[in-house]
C-alpha cells in the first residue's frame, strides 16, 4: 500500500464512534451530500468525507509549502491526491464485499474496542469515543461506514496478496544491504590538473577552426555574456540633504564652475559617507543601478560636464560624469583562436585523463598494489568515509553516477572495480578500502522484522498492481466519474 493509502488507514484509527448500538449497525438510508467529488461504480463519495480526509491530508503535504510551492498549486495538488485516494478506498471496499469479505457488526465492534486510540487504562472508554467522533464532523453513521471501509481494505489486501512469499535469501540480502558499510579508495585523474600541462600549437588551432567551425562558434555563444559589455558611465556625485539641500547644491556648483575640483568639494560637503572620502566616486555602473532620476541625468550628461541639482529619495545630488562607455560585444573573430585553444586543451585533458585511468586499471589487473600503481601514474589517492546502501550519496564522490551498486559488489578477494567512473570534472578508478557486515547474531535478530517489512512491501505492490488494473477497467467502462472539485467547494 502506498504512503497515502497507509495514511488513510491510520486516520480512521485515530478517531472513535459514539455508542455501539448506534454506530455498528450497517447505515440505513444514508443520504450523501449533494455535491460528491466522485462516483465509484454508482456509489458517490460525499463532500463531507472528502473535506475530512483533505484536512488530514494537508499535514502530509506541508513540506511542499515549506519548499515554496505556490498556494494555489498546492491546494490543487491536495485536492487531486485526496480524491484519488478516496476513489481507490471506495473501490477496494466494493471489491472486498464482492469477494465475500464483508465485515460483520461484531467484527467491527471488536476492532473498535481493541484500538488503542479509544482505550484508557487498557479498557475501551465510551466517553472518550464520543469526544473523538464529535471532532470529525462526519457524523456517527458516516464515520462508522468509513471505519468499515478501513477493515474491508485490510481484509482485501490480505486476500489479494496472500500468495506473496519472501525467501530466506531475500531476507538475508535485505539485512546485509541495510547494515553493510563500505569505504572506497579512489584515484583521481583530474582533467583540470592535466589541462594545465597541455600546450596547443597554432597549427592545431587553425585545423580545429577549419574542421569544426560550428563547434567553436557554439562555444562563443555559450560565453557570449563574457564578451558583452553593457552601456556604462563612470560618475562622481555630491549628496546634499535637509531643507536647504537644493540651495547648498547650487552654491557648490558655483564653486566648481569657478575652478574648484569636484572631488575636493565632495570631500568637504557630501552627505554620502560611503563615497565622500573618495571625492564622491561612484565607479562605473550600468543603466538601472541607480535611482531613476539620477540614472536619467547621468546617462544624458557628456563626460566632463556637471549637472544641476538632481532630486531623488535620498536628497539632492550634483553629478559629474567622467566617462561614458557604450554597450559593446567582442566579435567572434577576435576570440575565435582563444576559444579553439580552450577547446583543444579540454579535449586533450580529457583524453589524458582517460589514458591515465585506463593505465591504472591495467596495472591493477596485473596485480600491482593500488596506491603504488596510482603513484607511478601521478594520480592522487583518497579514501571515502564509510557509507551504507541507503545513504543518499557517497562521501567525496557525490557526483559520480552508477557507483554505489559497484561499490557494494566489491569484496576482499576482488577489491578493484573493473571500469572507470566519472563526474563532470574528473575520472576515477575505485577499489574497496573496507567492508563491515552484520554478524550472524545480528542477522538472526533482525530476520523476523525484516521478513514482515518485506512482506508488507511486496503485498502492497501486489495490491497496488491489481487495483490499478481494476481501476482502468472501470474508468474505461465509464463507471468511475471524477467530478469538479473547485466548483463544489
């Protein structure tokens, strides 16, 4: 059974019914809400049931809200998942009854009485049960019907999955996979390190440009941002604040026009502490970096010209533009040789790394010790921390694909992997450093629980496969109707 299925089953166990005589009888004449969310083989799923399970389901989806999912998208996801799980829930109950797995009132009553959620001091507590049922909003009869579906679902799963078996070998293998820890030693053939040793001749560059011009131009397109420069100005400013800011700005402008240096006046008068010591120097900046009024004036001024007072939210400014550089882009032709050189160095570094890694594999196959063989090829050797099969990544080798299965297949008699592994930057040759497995006592201790877990998993898969096929049949026959959720809510 999937996560949502398990959750739905557990939901019902958390609440209770009011009185046995009232609850445990088969509901008679129950009139579902007038706005069902779906109809399964003629049986509507009432709105009140959908809302009850949806509210509970929100807890399981809280992680998506924490990850920043849009509120509307999250709400729609919860709606769809809740309805889908209810369709499966109703279908299972129907199929269980059609197979003769109906739940008697006595069985249902015993199930309630033995559920820890409605017991106090080891005994069923009716008062506690009444309080719990009052919180659900379902009403006693509908709640009884939903609990009956829980029991039908359990019976159905046991029936459909009863042929499932788990062998002793499967159990042992699962325990070993869950508890074994290995660490690896690995030699790294670094493309970047090898690249530094490579030189490319002008003849090689010319040959690549003639043979693969599109490849070189593609490299240019990937780096076009590096070769493009936005329009920029290099400016200084003096900031004035207060009620008389504009008057002070006009007076300062007069001093500069009379021959004083802008930077000297800025050091004396500017209210901008960040630039005052540098004579108001703002450096170079593109359009949009400054406030709009400042930007407009700065990009309109000719270099060497002084602005009048410019008002912004910070105060009043005098602006002096020292240089104005238009937008530009370095043409492909000017960088083509450099790009081709870089591509050739990358190619040769990759080939050198591959050659070194394969040479190490050959030495290991010939029986040479790992570290000695790696040292002879000048490949550095590292060792990972111990990790398990269930760990998300291998320490130090997180970006290496398809390595974990190989790592756990390595043994002391055969410690070396037979192929080279890679990530985007390096090639790796790996070997077993250590392997810690559970002993026979630990395997024996975990056998029963592991067998139960595997059986539950396999039975859940079997039930899920059967249910999916049955649901497809009913949908193809038009016997499952998905109604609009938003319009009914």
